[in-house]
C-alpha cells in the first residue's frame, strides 16, 4: 500500500481556482513529511519564465520551461521555510496530454531539487524521510493523480498515493529555540584562500553545524524520550476541539569535541569568529514525537544559518568594489534580519531575510512572487533588530587588537617565512531585547 498524503483544505480551494482560468501551471509543494503520512500545506506556483531578451518566446507548455528555472525557485523558497517545512514535491496543472508528456520532467525535478537545494542542510542528518510527491491535476477532467517517489534511489519509480483532504494546520505545534554561538573561533584552511566567502564560512563552521545536528534537546525544560509524543492524547483531544496552536520552548545543548587535545599546526588563510545567538522556529504535526520536534528545530537552525550566510555573501559579492592594496583592511557587513509571516490563514509561518536598506514592501513583493501569498505589513513578526553602532565598533576594536597580537606572535615564531595572515570575524550578535547579526572581515598582511 502506498503512502497517505493529507492535503490542507485551503490547498483544495486553490486547486479549484485554477480550473477555467489557467491553461497550465507548474510549481512546488510545501509541506511536512512524517513516517506515517505526508502533509501538504501550500502550493507555490513557479514564476513565469522570461526570456533573456524581448524577442525570446515564453514557454508554451510545461515541458518548455527549463528545469534550472524551477530548481532555482525551489532554492529561493527553501530559504523562506521554517523548521518542519520543506519543498516536498512538485505539482503540474494542465490538459491530460501535457501532463502525460511532463511525467519524466517532474521525476527529474524532485531529484534535482534534492541534490542541489536540500542536500546542504540534509547532509547533517542521517534519518530524514526521502519520499517526495508528484501531483498532477488535469484541467479537463479535474482528475488529481498523486504519486510518491524515493529520491534516495536513482532507480526508484513513482508509487500511487492515497489523497485525503483535512484542515490540520491549526492543530500543529509551534517550536521556538534560541541557539547560542558564543565566542566561537574557526580557521579557514589555506587551500580555501581563493575560494568564495560563502565557501570559506561554510567550511569553517562545518563541525559546529554537525554538533547542532547531534545536540541534546529539552522540551519546556524537560528531557523527553525520542519516541514520546510531544502532545499527550488528553491534551491533543482538548487542542483539537479548540483548534489552538501550542508553543513549546526547545533548548539545544551541544557538546564540543574533545578528540584533539594536542595542539595542531594548521596552515590557515583566515579565522572566523561567531558570537551571540539566533532565533529559530519550527512547526510539527499534532502527533509528532519529541524526536521529530528536535529534528525540526535543529534543521531550522542549520538551514537558517546556511541561508543567512548565503544571502549575505551574495549581497557582498554583488556590491563589492575594488579595494586598494594596503597593509590593513577591515570591512563590516550587517546580516539580513529574519522576519516571519503567516503561510496563509493558519498559524504556520514562513520567513524572509531583509537587509537594513530594504523595506517590508520589498519583502512583501518577494514573498508574493515566490510563495504566492500576500501578507500585510502588520502580519510581519520582526524578532531581530539590527545591531547598534557601538556594538559593531566594539567587535571591530576587539578583532583589531587580537589580530595584531596574533601577527606579533606569528612573527616571533616564524620570522623570515613571509607567511600571510588573514583575520576574519563573523559575529552574530543577538541580545534579549535587541537581536541582530553582524559579519566582520578583517585582513592583515604580515
């Protein structure tokens, strides 16, 4: 027997709105996978592909739209998802002959999305569910065909799935966590000296992200067994009647590696410092276990950090100007602010990353284009604030002092070697009242 796919009732309303209005559509399925069943929360239409010039023709059918365009859509949408949510498949709407021709394309897409978009965060977990959904909606007969496929097996074939419509998101549980990354210092290997900034950061914090994925979690201050239900049957029954969302505070406890007690001489090109904490959110279905909840909040922490660094590095690379050759160089970058908005009318929220020089209007336009929802400005939840000038100045001064001390020590120990030393500081500064993220890069040649 195939998997059961439960579709939120508002998604059924969206599907009904397509008939007679659109000739064809293709897009992403946003939802949650669980061992027992899959939950479909939202369908996000892929924006219309435009040509490189005015003379280029727009795609006339599903097969004409480039796979890379849809994969990039999945890439940008994935950044906007909170813990527990993921791009769990693709959907296609159109006439039967068009759908028949597109079956191979849909299969290729779920594998491509898994490989290029989801692999980075997923690589830190061993027990993720690899099922993905292929949903085809015939515009003529209104027949809906739902199949699932295992993306961990390149030779896998789609299997029929049972579809049910329910209103379930109002009963989901919300998870909140604050992840501390205080005064961590990491080295960038010399072999990555010419690599991009994002690759340097990701390589340096790899072990830290691994420790997050294996962290010990408590729920509201209590230690739960992995197979223990997050919401008891009695509470679940009352919650179902009230259709209210319960919020749980998750604390993550990571253990620093003690394997290498002996000092190790490593040729490094930079050092990265992380200081502070960041806010994480996740949502899980009403029958989720403590183990599922822990995995959801850990996944959000890792994906949020990866997304935040990626968005920042893209912005830095786009705006980077030619810098003169000089003895000392320091740059300060403020990371984008993470903001949350409801995914439709339910309690589940998605997020966006907004830079200091951006407005909520720009974020609204981005969310509308990528997710197909139109939140009001009053719907935005802005938990983080940008760091003040004094906070940034203090971090820069501290970095300059320590970099100069390291240069002096390096010269004393390795005189005449002409070794180039680069100091890079990445600071995530989040206070209880004001939360912000600041990245600082310092370079010094000795």
